C-alpha cells in the first residue's frame, strides 16, 4: 500500500483529481489528517481539512466491507490508513473507529 505525503489537504485533494491512483493512503502531517485517495478523497481521521468525511447516518447499518465499497475504497486501504493515523496519535473519525472495533 503506497503512502503519499502532502503539505496540505488541498494539495492531496488536487493530486487525487490529477492522476493519483485510487485507494492510496494520503498523509498530511501538518494538518493531522490521514485519508484515502479517490475521486472524492475521504479522511479516516477526525481532522479532515479539505478531504471528505463519511456520512455515517447513511451507512451505519451495513458491514465494514460494504461501508468501504460505498466510499469506493477497500478494507485494506482503510486499515492501513487507520493504522498510520493511530501510530501518529491522531483520532480516528468516529464512524471508521466504530467499524474498526468490530474487525
């Protein structure tokens, strides 16, 4: 799993729109954000900057694999991003954290 580091979430978002492959991990240390690349890059951390956040009220009744699919990502990408966020000491988005307690 590739990790790409950016100085801002805006630059990470732009990279996603200009050829960065989907399901790569985005690391934005200055903003305390870890996310996953895609057409609509999504944060796995509470801090999200210019990345999208998950609409948990929509997906809370589905399993982890389905939640990942709804956000056009993979469980591997979410698990890798979450591990990096935890190692960095950054809080996970509550929705992803709830799923990760179950897997």
